[in-house]
């Protein structure tokens, strides 16, 4: 067997292997990128928390709650004064 021919065949095989490796690495990088994008979307979808409230809406809620708790205190005070008589 001719050594030059064996070397040419080995270089050809090396080239095929490098192309296959590059192709597989490309697929791996694409899959990793897609998974990362998918995880970011899932994190955004799973984010549960309080939504922000504009200041004017916050003031309106505060006024309603003050009125509510004033009524609750008045109701409990009336009930306590009736029970002592």
C-alpha cells in the first residue's frame, strides 16, 4: 500500500469528521439557544406578583378601606356597649 495514498485517505476522513463535528455543534448551539429562549418565555409566563397601581387608584382604595374600617369599628363598638348593659 502506498503511504501517500493512505495519508490522502486519512486527510479526507479527517475532513469528513470535522464537517460532521461542526454540524453537530451547530445543532447543539441552536438547541441550547432555543431552550434558553423557551426558558425565558416560561419564566415570564410563570411570573406572578402584584401589579402596580397608579397613585390615584391607590388613593381611592385607601379612602374605601378607611371608610370600611371605620364602619367595622363602629359596629364592634355598638356590639360591645350593648353587651355591657
